[in-house]
C-alpha cells in the first residue's frame, strides 16, 4: 500500500524547502560533534603521550 501526502495547492513549492532555523541547528550540531572529537583526541594524547614517547626512546636505544 502506497501512502501519499497531500499538500494544499498553494504550498507545494514550500514542501521540500528547509527552513533557515534547521540549517543553524545543523551547524551547531556539527560544532558540538567536532568539539567532542577534539576533546577525545586531546585526552588520548595526554593519557598516552609519555608512554608512546618512552616506547620510541627505548626503540631508538636499540640501534647503534
């Protein structure tokens, strides 16, 4: 069974258009997502930075 949505004749051109408020909300969501990714990367670097540096220092000492 196919469902069709009926739109009043004068409003058909507005049916698929996004409102400007929707675009602003999307930009805010992307900014929050970017901030979350940046904080995860920063936390990983702070947590693993010294361990990784020690690993490379030990590895470099193995070569004459």
